[in-house]
C-alpha cells in the first residue's frame, strides 16, 4: 500500500447507479487550492446494476481530478472499505457514502486539517439531512443520528477521550498508513457493515476503537459539511427498527474490541456470560416496565428500539458463544504486539 501526499475520496457502492450522478456532481465541484493532489475512487461492491458504468459516465472529462473504479466482489461495506484502503493512491482517505453531497471545500478542508494536526488519526464532519419529500415522520428529530444526519458533537474538537468518542462512517477521513499498520498486526473487521439489504453496521465504530488503540487522536470538525439525501423508503419505523437490529449485532463485536483495548476493563467484563446476562437483564427490565412493546408496533417509542437492539445482541451472542473467548484473545493480541517492518503509528 504505497501512497503519496493528497486525498483519495472513496465512495463504496452497492447498486448505486441511481444515487451516484448527484453525488459525483457535488464531488466534481471541488475547488481545492493549487498543489493539492486528489482523486475519486469508486468501489463497486458486488453491484448487479450498472454502477461502474454510471460512475465513469457521470464524471466530467474536464474534472480537476481523476476518477477510478475498483471492483470488490465480496459483498459487505467493510470489504469495500478494505478494498478502498488497498487501492487508494494518497496518504489521506476520505469516505463518503453514495448519497452524501459534500461541500465544495471538502478536499481542501480534509487536506489542510491533517497537515495541521499530525497527532490526529481520523476526523468526522457534519451531515445535513435532505429529504425526498416533505413527509418526514415526527420521530425523525429524535433519531436523526441513526441516519448520520446533524452535528455529531456540540462543538468541534478532540473527542478521543469523551465517553462517546466515535465518528460516523459517512464523511469519515483518516490516514492510510494507520490501516496499513492495523493489517500488519493482523487486524480484520469483525463487523461486516451493510451487506446487500441487511442493515448491519458498526464497522466505522470498530475502526475508531482500533485507531484510538494505536495512540492516535479522533477529531470532530463541524466545518466539514455534507448533505445526506434520505429517500422516503428509509423514513419508516420498520426501517429504523432494522437499523437498530443491525447496530445491536454490531455492538457485540464493538464490545469485544472495546474491552480488549481498554486498560480499565475488569476481568469479568470480558466474558461471554457477563455480556449475555447483561442483555437478559435489560430485556427483563424492559418487559416488566413496557410489556406491550414486545408484542405490538409502537412507532416513535425509543424503548421498542432498545428491545430490538438487545434481542439482536443476544441472538448473535448465542451464535458465537463457542468462539467469543477466541475473538477476544485474538483482538487483544493484535494491539499488544508491534510487527516488524512497519512504522510506529503512535505520534506521541
């Protein structure tokens, strides 16, 4: 993975032909300063439409930067991200989704930020929701962050040591060399993220914990702005419940990497039994207090979403019961060893 200074904007796509033209239109409007090298890299992740052809057709011949398409046949957003890391030609990789319309200064801001903050490994921005029509459900304002919309934090700044020190995958930019070191250590995503129509998630969170474990800082920059187009089909209660189920499954793996990379983890917390009993206790409390949400649809009720997430967590915990301890030990070993022949990533 050899890179040179500049920014690779990576767009991971699965059947994105209908969404890409508008996304690339905004990308082509970039106006970075002279001397900044950049490119657009479209990852065609097991698409069955003409995503690749539309990407090439939509990119202006006189654009200020080249656009390339790379194919990742194995479905899953995390696989597409790995492909992007391997294909990127620049030392900064900036991930935007196929429905993110970035501001015209995106590349400039990303490039300048990493030059000015050598201690930062990854930075995230602020997404503004753009709706397909005016029929936005009343509950959206309470769950907008599930759609990577709105400010991630109240103020710009270093968020590494905050309790919620995480960044969304939409608009997520990081140093390519960090992933090179992670791979050299044996790191592999446990979270598949989106897999076709399966709304799995948490690969971005997993990556944040891995970056932080290597000693890098995480930062939120509100000036990094994008519009997130949200079609009407995603503004339904069943869709949001599926999002929470996907996040619930992903959180099982996040717990493994969080406890394995934390110096304050109590021995009991690392066990499968502790995690499974925790989900059962939560479900029991919710059932005692809100029994109806287990049997009826309760649109807008946050507790129903908590039930969905907890049930998904428990389901996956039962599936990986025999391998849970092995996953924990492998994850812990990845961040304890220092592989030969790689640069030390910790800037301290």
